[in-house]
C-alpha cells in the first residue's frame, strides 16, 4: 500500500474515532511517552553546557523517531495506519475547541475552565471575548501543528517523518521557551521545530483562505503574520483572523504578568463569542476536507 493511501485511511480513522478516552485511560499515548523521555532529559541534562546537550537531545530524538518509524513500517500497513491515525489530531482538536464554545454559552467561568485545557496563558480573569479569542487562536495554530504538519511530513517521509516531527514538536512545547531555564537547552529543538513547521504553517494559511474562497487579503497576510511573536503560528492565525474578520493575538497574561503583544488583523472585531468559535470549527473541517481531497488526488496519481 502506498504512502498516500495509508495516510488517507489514517486521516479518515482519526476523523471518525478521534482520541478514544477508554484506550488512553489504559495505555500511554505515544505523545505522552515522548514527553516523558524529554522530561527525563530535561531533569538530567539541563545544566552546564546546556546548549550542546540540547543539541544532543535533538539529534537523539530525530534518530530515535526515524528508527522507530522505520521498524513499525517494516511490520506493514496496519500498524503504520493506526499510529498515523493516533498522531493526526483533527477530531480531538475540533472537539476541544467546540467544547469551549459550548461552555461559554453556559457561562464565562465555564468557558474559562474549558479554554484552560488548550492554552497555556492565564484564564481565570478572562472576559468572554478573551476566552473566544484564545480558543480560536488555538484552533488556527493547532490546525497547523497538530494536523497539517503531521500530514505533510507523512507524505514527505512516511511514518519516520511523522514521528520525527511529533518528537521535535513535543520537545519545542516542553523546552522551547525563551526564558532563563530553557534559552540554551531548548534552543536547538525550538529552531528545528521552526524549520519543520515553515511550510505547513503557510500551507495551513492557504487552506484556511481556500476554505472560504477568500483571497482578498492575500497581499496583507505576510504583514499580519509578521506581527505575531512566532515565525510560523502567525500565518494560520492571520488567515483565520482575516477570514472571520476578527482581531487575534494581542495582550494576554502568563504567570500573572500581562504581555502587550500586538493584534493580528488589528482592525477586526474584538467583541467575539461562541458563534465565532463555531465558525472557526467549521473552517477546521473545511480545511481538513481540502487536505483530504489533495491526498486522494496524490493516491490516485
């Protein structure tokens, strides 16, 4: 079975079944296992000469992901399909974002609790528009990181490519921070994650625009994306902001400290709520469907 056909089946399995809670309550999710390995490395190696050790950790993750992916592929299409379906997170992303909208309709406090599950910023003092904005930003960014980048790297390099991407992306989410503790140790993982996400982030922005057949803002998308603190996340967020005509990014609080980030699509609506979250989840599915159609075409060639 060719790579595109395997990917097609994996995408459909993920869209149908998502993340079965009964399974992950009994066994560790592969991403959790990756996180434990990275956490162990952080505890043991994040000390003297941290940048060099961080590079060693990155090389080990890349080689380990490539090797394990190759072994699993050797056992045939079935385990490859199943692991790929597990590591493509479309349905779980939609479910988590949709849950924020449903909670927000009940009360702002319930929305705060739900959005705290998918963002790392402070949520207890958020207003309704801030909860909605956080959920939509997470939707756009994770459409790239959690769905399109895994699909892209599977198409390019099969299961080894997907596992390498997930390992590096997990490392970036754990140690890729620009603070005193991780500035050196997480430097290599953060930079390599930026490289691996360069094409998927821009592809995701294109898919979001295509999902609404709206290219009127294409020329200004780069300017919007460059306002974002991330070299890649700004692209899907800028596209989502423009398609929904809302302002994203902007000020937010981390660990009790307010940070004055600029808005993406500054003049878009700022009074947003659950209905806008619903529109964002619809865009997630339309973008996924376009990507699925592209994979079908590749499988047929």
